C-alpha cells in the first residue's frame, strides 16, 4: 500500500502540529529518534498483528515494551504508528520467515510432511525442516491464520527479564512483574495495552467474500475459512453446515406430517405422531454421531487430533494468583488453589445462578398466567392484540434476560479465575446453557405439561422460534453494524476536527468502506503482478486499514453463535411432535445464518486470532444431553396429548402410562445402540493415521540406516557419535535462521 | 540348574536308543550336527520361551525353523531338547541383552527414564539408551514378563524370506507361505508348532507364592504380579481387589437392612428398601468411576496409557485371508474384507445366538413352571426335596449351558476372523455377555416380574449365587487341578515305559511337584550366591521344569474370571433390594477368589505371556450397562413389591407408577451427574504427565543447545550437519549391539 505511507506521516503530522513540516526520518519531537530507525516505507501488508495502546499512553512505556520485545526477538519488526483518528499509539508487528519457523516449533504447530515421509501432519521441528512440504516457499508455507498466531506467540512469549525490569516506566512498576512472567499478557489484562489483533489480508479476504459470504448457493470453502480464521471458526461453520443439511430431514418429514394432519384421518395422524417421535430420536442421534465422525475427520485433516496437556499451556492473560514455583516446570508461575475456586463456585456462583433461574421461571409463568387471563377477555381487535401481547412480550423478554445473564455469567466465570482458556470456556458454556435452557424452555414446559394445551404450545413455539430468530439476527448483525457506522462517523468527525482534508467518501457507511478496502487491497496486490494502476489520491482513503480495523468490535468468540443454534436445536427436537414445522423454520433460518455469520466475520467484526481446537467441546455434550431430554419430553407429550389413548381406547390410564414408559425405554435403548454402532472415528481416518505412523517410523529407520552408512564411510574420529541428517542438502534453499534455533542446516 | 543338564541327554538317549551311548557333542544320528553346536551346558534358567512341537514332527522341520530364525537373529539362542515324556521335540529360546534391547525398541516398550530426564516412562530407543533408568544392569533392566514378551516378539517377527522358502520341508510347503509372512504365527495356527509359552522363573515365582498367593490377609503385591505376569493380569487382580473392597459397602448396608427387616416396623423396612435402591445406584456408579480413575493411574504407572494404532499391530496368528499389498505399509499382508465378516455376523452369528438365547429362556421358564407345579405337591420330606430340585437343577444347568455356549461363541468368533487380538476379544466378550446375562438372569426376571413373588425371588437368588460360586470354583481350580494330576501320572507312566529309573516321588501330586520345583529353583539360585548345596540325585527330578510346564493347561485368558465377577456383580446390583445378603455372599466369596485365582496362576496353569492393555476393555462398558439396567430393575421392584404403596396408601396405581418413573429418572440423572462430576483421570496423574512432558522437552532443548556449542567448538567441516549426542560417554558400559540397530554408541 505504497500510497498510504506518506499518509501515515500526514496523519501523524496533523495530530502533532510541531512535527507537521518535518521529515519523518529525522523527526525527533517527543518520540525518540530510535523509534524511526526502521524503514518507514514498510508496506502495510507486512503488518501481521497490531498492538494498540489506550489514549494518553506514555511514549516511554511503548519504547520500553519495544525494547523488551527486541531483547528477546531482535528480528521481530515493531513499527510504531500514531492512530490519528483515535489519537492513540500502535505498534505494527511482523516477523521474518526464520523467526516464524522458530515460533512454529515452539508452538508445536503441525505442518504437512512431504510425500517421502508419507504426507500427513507432524509437529514442525526446525532441525528436520527439510522434511516438511512447501518449506521452500516462505510466502505460502504458513497460512494467513498461522502467521498471525505465530507472531502472537512470539509476542506473548516475551517474559520479563532482569534487564527489562531494571528501570521500567512508572506504569510498569505498578504491575509488580516478576522475572519470567509474560509481559504482554499482563499489560493486556491490566489495560496498559488496549488490544492485540491480527490485521486482515486483502487478497485472501476478498476471495472469501466472493466465494464464501456471497456464494449463497455454493458449498462453503471451509479449508480456506480455516486457513484464514483458524480451526475453531472452521469447526463452527462445518458444524453449522452439517446441522443445516441434517435439518432437511425434519423439514421434509414435518411438512408431510402437517399435510397428513390437515387432510388425513385421525388414526393416521396419531400414527404419524408416534412415528415422528421415533424419527426424532434416530435423527438426533445420527446427526450427533455423524458430527463426531466429521469432527474427528476435520481434526485429523487440520492437525489438531492429538493435542498437548492443558497444564503446559500458557495461562489466560486474565488469570491471577500468587506467585509460586511450579511443581511441573520448576519455574515461577501464578497459582490459584482449586479449593478457593470451589468455594466461590459453591457459595457465590451456585446461589446466584439459582436466583437467576428462579427469576426467569417466575417471569415466564407470570406471563403464561397473564395469557390465560387475557384469553378470557372479550373484544375483537383488542382481544387479538391482547391475546398476542404476552407471547410477543416473552419473545422480547427472553433475549433481554439472556443478555443480562450473559454479563452475570461472564462476571462469575472471571471471578472463578480459571487457568486455561479451555476450562474457562467450558465452564462459561455450562453456566450459559443451564440458564438458556430454563429461560428458553420453561414457558413451553409450562404450557405443555401444566396447561396441557397443544394449541397453545404450537402458538408459543411458533412465536418464540420466529421472534427469537429475528431478535437474534438484529442483535448479531444489524446492531454491531450500526454501532460500527456510528463509530466510523465519530472517527471522521474527529479527523475533521484535527484539520485533515475532508474526504469525499466520508458519508459512505462502514460496509462500503470495508468493501472498498477489500477491493483496494486486492487490486493493489494484483497490481504488483505487473499491471500498474494509477495511484489513488491520498485524500480518497482518509483512514488506513489498521485504524479502521482497530475501531471495529472485537470478535466475541463462537459462544453466541453456538448458543443460538443450541436453543434452536432444542425447539426442533424437544417439541417437534407438537409443532412439526419447527424443522422447516430452522432450516430456512440457517440457510441465511451461515452467510450472515460469514458476513459478520468478514465485514463487521475485528479479525480474530485462530484457535486450535480438536472438537466443538462442551457443545457436543450439551447437545447429546438435549437429545436425551428430547426423548423424555416427546414421549411424555405422546402420553399426554392422547394419540396412544385414541389408538387403543381400551387401555386403562395405568397401562397407557406403562406403554409410554416402555416406549421411552425402547427409544433410550435404540439411542444407546446407535451411539455404540456408529464408530466415532471414520475407518479411513484410522487407516490414514496408521499409514502415516508407519511411514514416519520407516523414514526414521531409513535415516538411521543412512547414518550407519555414513559412519562406515567417514573416518573422522568422533564423528560416529552423532545422528547424521542425510537430507541436509535439500534445505540449502532455506534462509539461514538467526538466534537460538540454529539447528537448521 | 546344572544338575539337569546331563539329564537332558539322558532323556534324549533313552528316547533314541541309537544315541544312548554317544557323546551328545558329536551326536549326529538323525539330527544334523549343527543342532548341537550351541553349548549344551547352557543353564535351564536361560530358557525364557519354550517352543514345543507335536509328536512325530519331522526333525527337518525343526532344523528349517531354527535356520530361518537364525537368519534373522543370529544371536537368538535356540537349544533343541527332546521332551522324553511326551516324546516330542522342543526348542528352548533365549536372547542376549543387546538383542533384547533391539526387540524392546521394535516393540516400542515403555521404560523408565532416568531422573535427569524427569523419570517417567518413555518408549525405549536404542540410540538414547543411556537416558533410561537401570540400563547399566542387564540382569534387572527388563522384568521377567518383558523378557518373555521380547523373546516372543523376536520369534514372531521372523518372516519368510527368499532363502528360507528356497527348499522348505514338505510340511512347510503345504502352508503356502509368502515372503514377508510371519513364520512362527503361521506354524502355530496350522498346528506345526504345538505351543509357545514362557517358562516360570524360580525365585520370582517363589516370592509371589509366598507374598501373594499365601499372604491371605495382606495387600496384594500387584507391582510384582504385573512384573511377572504382565499388565493385563495385573489389571484383573487390581480390579478384583477394588471390587472386593467396594463390596464391603453393600455387605454392611445389606446386613443392617436385614436386621431392620427382622425386628423393625414395616414402614421402616419400606423406607430402608427405598434407601437401599438409592444407595445401590450411588455405590455402583462410584465404584465404576473409581475404577476408571484407578485404571488410568495404573495405565500411567505401567506405561500403557497411550498405545499405538491397532492397524499397525501384527494380526492374530489365527487370522486368515487373501494375500494383498497393504495400503498402510505397502507390504504383503493377509486381508479379510469387512463385508464378508459382516455377512457372517448377520446371517450366521446373529441367528445362532438368538437360537441359543431362546433355548436358554425356554429352559429357564420351563424349570420355573415346574417349580410352580411342584410347589403344590403334598408331602413332607419328598416335598422339601421336590421343592428344591428345580432350583438346584437350575444351578447345575446354567453352568452347563454356559460351557456349551462358550464353545459356540468361540467357534463363531473364530469364524468371523478378526484381525487383531483386541477386536477378537471384544467381540467374544460381547457374545458371551449377552448370553450370560440371559442365562443367568432370565429365571430371576421371570420370578420377579411375571410371578411377582418376593419370597421365591430371594430363594432363587440365594440358590443361584451359592451354587454358582461352588460350581465355578470347581470348574476353575479343582477340575484343572485333577486334570493336571491325571496328565502327570500319564507322563510318569510313559517315562516308565521308556525304561527311565522310576522316580521316588512319582506318586506326588502335581501341586507338590510344583511346590518342590519352585523350592528347587529358588534354592538353586541362592546357592549361586555362595552357599554351595549338595547336588540332588538326578533320579529325584525325573521331569524337568520345561516338560512339567509344557504338560500344564495353557492359560485361558482373563475371560472366565471377569465373566464370573460380572455375573456376580449382576446378582449384587440387579436384585440387591430383594436379597440384601447378596453383597455379603459376594464379598466372602471374593476374599477367597483373589487367592484362588492367584493359586491357579502360580500352580496349576501354564505361565502366560504378558499382554499390554490400557484398561479392562469391554468389561467396563458391560458393567456400566449393568449399572443402568440395575436402576430400572430396582425401581421396578420397588414399584411392584409395594413399599411405595404401603408408604403412601392414598396413591392411586397410576400415580404410584408415575412416582416410580420419576424416581427412576431422578436416579438416572444422579448417575449421569456422578459420572460427570468424577474426573476419569486423577489430577495427580495429569500433573505428573504434564511434568514428564515438560522435562522431556527441556532435556531435548538442552541437548540441542549442547550440540550448538559443539558445532561452535568443532572445526571439522561438515560436522555441523548432524545432531550430536552429548551424553554418549555415559553408555560406554553398554555392550555393543549387533545387527541393524547399530545406533547405540
């Protein structure tokens, strides 16, 4: 983005009038001269990760941080930049390829081996880098997501040392850092750093927008999504795709059931009712088992099938605790005893969650009572309005409660102070799911089992399902979109106030701005291929990508997306027998959901760092539990709503109940059998894993043999002591790494 | 066993009169001279594994086999010996330490690392042998079980080659071996080899007998058991020990319940009944979860926690199929398509098992009908006799059916032709458990739910539990014991017929013989320590250990032991509410069972090869399923036998059923919660695993750094290409391995 480079100085100059006319190369103002030693014409694409600081951060702190990072990784590029619009400082970080390789090794990042070693993924090792596929091309060896993750790892692995703690700025000394503590994580959690996030990559993002977000009727290009956004988001979209595809089943069966219900005989309807319950169990189980297989397949393909112990992971940046010597690593670490956490869980979290649940149940039943009462009021239009008011009220109140409880759950979960990201997330999911379940389903349970009113249940279900989907979509896409636009206009205003030339495109909304950003980066890259394009006037792009992206909402994680789908899954499976169209509604919603979630990721929200997960975690358990509950609920519905009684009128109430219980146990047995009968890992994945292991062992043996040959040939005394690397010539095209990781040949 | 060496020749000479007076060193008779090139005064303790051939095996075949093995492992000792008593040939196999190390590497045998590497188990690698604990002492580095397993692996890894197939004896050419096929497995499955088994080790066995079999009131010394018999048997005894300890719970609670039942009020009895059902669920779940934790702990301690893919395992020797090129290894292998196996399973196995189940159910209900009929016959003593006849009949018929079905199941399982030992075993367990469940419990279900007669149920349970335990113990220990004695006397007779000097101890039973064998080996070893003992006259030990052990019953696996306990577990959990003393009966039985199973292993049965397993496999699943069924059965008993009705007489039948169903679901929920709440792997094991991984990584990094230093120091060009082994001096005490594995310094 060559045309932007002068603009950086422009913005800087505008923000700091005394620098305005100076040559930035010699600009010494308040910033130290050292800050400008790096070549300023570094293209912006080279900025992989952006660190932004809160407004009013002392420049001494930024300089100290840069020095601390440079002490550990001298090759890491940290280019300072003033974010004119937000009047805050930032550091643009990127790393040369050799440093990236070292980071990949430290991260135990799995990379594809070359064909000679049988292909397949293996943790990257620098000493055997020649065995990895594509190592000869530094531009493409790492995916866009991996590049960001490695740079983040390099930044996060910078620990406080004797030298960096010798003369720290005032704000740092307040942190009480100890030698060996990760600096950046601490600064981030203490608010000295505002955000750390990876910047978008023009060409790749443009391709994603074209072939994924807008390719409404095409398969998702999930490999590219994973390469760009990481494994966790890839998993989410694959899961959503599979779920949507599976929803075709209940959609079709439910529609047929509805047609039968409208024109069929009563006996047939009742039979169809029983059949649908059976179908439901099989469908849920087969879907969840299919996902398990798919999940194992993806984890294998994406190299996350076997992961390391969580106890060796870095703690969450927000994790606090006393400093002690770790019994595992022998190094200093923060430690928070499990008993304290358990105490909090039992004395604070438990009661508060129970209270929140009780409040939700009370509200729900109050609304239901109101509805009963309202139903008896006379009147024509007013009655219609009053009749639907409680349902709509419920549809609005539930998301409001959700949002409030969400903040409570996050606060409680933060308070419980989990060490690893994974544990933190699993406990948060559990907290949210319990409440969501009660909040979303208690009114339905009330109608179904207390009022025992099938018509009311159907009306409720339809209202909830549809209002919820509308509210969720507003909350998810429209709201952040308008918030983003609001922020953007504020940015423009502040730029104006600073006296920048008013950009012609100022009134463009953020989407158009992003669109043009994506276009610009794309065409720019392609212009490097030879077809030179005329430079656009700098006034046309008042905000750089970095500034634009730093003003976007940070990615909140896959929580909300999964939660939304989990509740929908509940509507479809729990009461499907009462409202057979639920499947179709969900199917139609999800067709749109896939692309709107994709749209959100690409256009509205800050790019997230990739996370390497092996499956969808607690969500799978939650959905399996939902499948179990669905059996009980559906069978109870059958027992209550009377199809059994109509089919066999001679049955006594007692025997009917007995029949229902037996039917339930048969369904539970069927589910158990299906879970057992479908293997969790596909046969071909097992074959492939065995093949890879065999080839790696073979390669190892081959190498050992070659070494022996070398030993026989060589006559230099002492040389037989080592394991020789026979393929070392292959890697001669590789740049020589600097620093400690010097065992690359 | 120096005094036995001349005897080997004696026996040989007696069996082959033309060799009688010859010097065995020059004996050329029919056996080629080469057979005798190995030193004959090899002490018998050095025989680790014994291969015996069927009577009348051509000596050419034995010679061919030896040559084939020697081609691959020239250092493997294969000492031929004629088993005089059985008139068959045998080979005594053992390996030198360096070959053992190579075998351990091929087996990926986990061994303990030294303290510098953080301890813990790691797969043995020859090139890093100096990092392993105790490597400096070849006598103790491998446990007794490992020695046997490694020698077996070395033997089984001998594959047919061009040379060995060039001019095979007639019996071999009938096998249609292909190049690369394991020879010994094929010969074993085709009956050319009679048995391959490890010989007992005197001192260790003696210690086990003293401190384990006879130490009735002491803790089991399971680490020694595992070192001697392998991980799988160690797991069984640990499981049995835990189960027996846990049985204390139902023993005590059941006894208290009985006392309440005898002297308490009816209301209290009913409450206790409900309480016992609840206790039962908690007890079962906690027991199974505790075992899971214990199992993970043992697997960690014993180095089997992470095992390799079954697809890389050698197939079972009995596995047959067409020869094809493996897609995994690219080598020739036998292949049996899955669809054929599935065809057999659905068209043959399925119907036959259903038929067997039907037969069992029919017989059981016929006996129950008879009992009903008999109960109405008048008479005093005759009535008593007739009254108990059906129960005793059932107690006898069930084991008979079991035995017949066992052969059917094994035959069917063989027919289904599973590739790996593990799959074979899991499917066999499944087949057996289904039948066992029906066969053992159908009469009880009949009495409990069809007749609904609590008194009769109690009588049935007591009769089954007690007769079963007696019959099982007879089948398990007494029967093989007498069979062994019978075999032994036949051996003595045949020796007599051959004209050997009639041994004075001929009338000793096999137990005494074994006892003296253990004593002899023990004292002999200790005599090596300095205190010389007068040599016993050779006539005092007419049979060598090898001959004695080869005549013993081969170890049938842990099947029967687990099966017995599984059924007992069913009696205790399923109907415990009806017969509260079941727990106590089982507890008393198991106290004896532990030692009688130990006795069987040490005295009666051929020593088995150790098997490396990670848990108790399908049995855990079976028992968890039993726990589920137990909830349903117990709750149904409560609903039927009326305690609920008596506690709340105002409840209608319908509401009572509803209450029972709700109670059942609460119990199921409780079980689900307990399973979730108790982590499967203890925290300390996770910590320890993380610590080990950390230390290994650290050691690796340290090594890399040292290498870099060496690179800087060394000035020999080209030397910087290799990974240098800095600790190579440490291994100078190690003997240099021969053969391919030459990367030991």
